[in-house]
C-alpha cells in the first residue's frame, strides 16, 4: 500500500524541492543535481536545510525518481517513489512499507 508523502517541484536551477510529510517527519527535501549535468540520472538528497541524507535515481523511460534516505534516526533506509504529474514540473512522492518477511499465520 502506497501512502502519499508530499510533492516535489522543479526549480529554475534544475533542483527538485518539496516537503516530506509522514506521521513522524515534516522536513524540507531537496534533490540537487551535479554541477553542469543538464539531464541528471542521479541527485544528491539534502534534508532540512542541507544535511546530505541519500541519493535519488531517475528512470529515463518513465520519469519516476527513486529516493533513498539514510538517517541514524530511522530504523532502516526510507525509500520513496516520486512519479511525474503530467507536464507540470511536479512529482508526487509516495512511500510503501518495506517487506519485513514477518507473516502472521492462523
């Protein structure tokens, strides 16, 4: 089950920025491309004003961005998916719970 966690918007400098909202997080998120990279396939993920917290990869065919955030406060890496919304320069971020391998049986 996917849960919407926010939106990213393309900025004039080619970076993507938005707010990541979950039950426990409400932080600014910025995906910064490498200098001079006109069509980046990877971005550095900066959280809450500049802390480097992960990496994002772009699927060129679909435009979907996979964002991985690593933080000592989280029990595991948080993986988000950002899908483009039409041609608006916006991406809808969503999160799915990781597979834990734990299953309840009757």
